[in-house]
């Protein structure tokens, strides 16, 4: 029986060590993170400035705002900015309830205080909402690329 054990467990090859990569200093990593955060913060502020200009009774889309700001693929980042905007109050208030998806659906409603808060805010401005969708979306669509001067 002992003769079969070596066949079942062949000898292990010598341990191969991966080459050691130089690590970035911790200060450099934090500097890069701060730079990235600052870049996002600046983009978020640009998003907030555009959203504040959407008139009551009109709606815009994540993609239209991203396109206006020069980031055609940045609709998701605009969504992140809208999610972060809920904490802003007073002079920094952002009417993020006026930003919906490209099909007219209230996709950001889960980030409001209640499931119907976004719908209630839009209806208070005269925007009808039926089954979480703006039925006359094409007529109420506010495109910053055509409405704002560059």
C-alpha cells in the first residue's frame, strides 16, 4: 500500500516566486485618489448647474445632460451625481426629480425619501406620471444642448 502513495502525491515543484513589483508610495496613491475625487466633484458640480436650469414642468435625461457636458458615455455618472444630490439643501438644492431616463421612466425614484416622492414632486410641477412614466415625455423633454447657450 505504501508503494502507491508517492504515485498519488507526486513531489511538488520548487516554489516559484513572482517578481516583486515596486509599490507606489502611500502618499502618491492618496494623491491620485484625491485627484480622481476632485475630477468627479467638478463633473458633479457641472451636472448640478445644468439640472438647476431645467424649468419646472419640464424633464431632461441622464444622457442628454452627459452629452451636453461633453461626456457622451457619461449617463451613469450623471445618475451617480443625481444620487449624491439628495443630500444638498438650501442654496445648493438640485431638482433631481426632473431627471429621468431616455424612455421617460422614473428610474431614480428609489433614491428619494419614499417610493412616490419623485412622482409627487413632478406632479406638483404639473408633469403627469402614469405607472412611473411621463406619458408626454417628448413634449416635456428639455435638451440642454438646444436650450442652453454653449
